[in-house]
């Protein structure tokens, strides 16, 4: 081959690589903007968590991690049920629908390269993606979780130090919330203060299509930085909504004070953006 021919060859090869990468990115992005998700396995987790900085009170809720060979979807079990009812156009009375209220409104799609998140802020749906970049340190320590032999691993992520236990008996590199990338399913994970503690309580094979994996298909796509800005100004945003419906100024002021107090005392799972 001449020098010119080789140059053209490498230019074409690099161009094709970029095209293939772009196509794959579009496929994945489109995939996570759809409602349905083909489920092969389901892992269910219990979460004990502390939402208040000033209180020792902990709450408990559950989550479903839907898994196939290429990706996973993670969502709160109450939201899972509520979204299914919404998809089937089942309208519940207010007192019945309140059963499915949750502190965790996001759905999280995980691939080897990125995390795809859809969440709600001030009654509006948003989506963003972030790099899948957790760095783990495995330890030569073992224990049993739900009958599976598990190995210990540690990482620092989102402003907290985390301890995870994973099992190679279940060869999927997924776990609860945004945690993944270990050589087996994460069966348990908790931060150093034990304010957020996930534990696997069920793992089973499931062969079905979850038609309501992500019902917010019209969510506005933005950046995680923008979401953090919206959350920081959440009180002001909520007050703008309330002012449209509440005319009594004393009531509005009381709502504002309560909202500001709750915002200052809030203890989220992520203390930093990355």
C-alpha cells in the first residue's frame, strides 16, 4: 500500500468507528427513553434510610432491579406499582393512590458506559445521563447474604464512603441505585454512617416485558448539574406552584417556612454530584 492509500484507509476506519459509536449511543439513549424493558431476572432490595440530618429515625422501603443481558432498570417498588397502574389507565381514589407515594421518584437505567436517570423536580419530569465510573477496591473478606457467598468491596462515591458485598454466583455486574461494576451482583451496600443501607431479599428468573419501566418518556433532557441547581432552588420552585392555587398569604408563608426547614434538614443519598 502507498502512503496515501494507508492514510485514506486509517481516515475511513476512524470515521467508521465514530459512526458506529454514535449509532450505539443513539440506540441506548432511545432504548432508555422508551417505556418498556425486557426482563430476564429481577433482584429486589430493602432499603433502610435516614432522610433527616437532625433525627435518628429511619424509614424502610423496597426496590426492584430489573435485569437483562445488556442493561438494568432500578426503581422504587411503590413507583413500580403506580407506574403500572398509570400505564394500564387504572384511576385510583386519592386515599388509595397515597399508598404508592415514595421518597424515591427516579428510575435508573444502567449500561456498562453510562447511567440514565429520569426524575421529578417540582412536579416536572427531567432526564439526564452521567458516566458509569465507579472505582472499587475489593477486599479479601467474605460473608453470606441470602444464601450466596459474597465478597467485600469499597468505594467513595457521591460524597459518601460505601461498603458493598457482591456474589459471583450471580454473574451480573449490577446492583441497587447507581452501584454496579463488580464481578457479580451486589447483594448488600451501605455508607459509612449506615444512613442508606440496601439489602437483597429476593432474586429470581423472570421472563416478561415490563411495559411501564419508564413512563416519563416526555421528560425534558438536561444535565445532572442543572438538576442539582433545580434541587437547590426546589423551595422557590414549589412556592411558585403553590402561589397559583393558594391566595391566603399566611398559609403561603407557613408553607414556605416549613419547606425551608425541611430543605435544610434533608439528608439525600448523594451529598456531592459525583
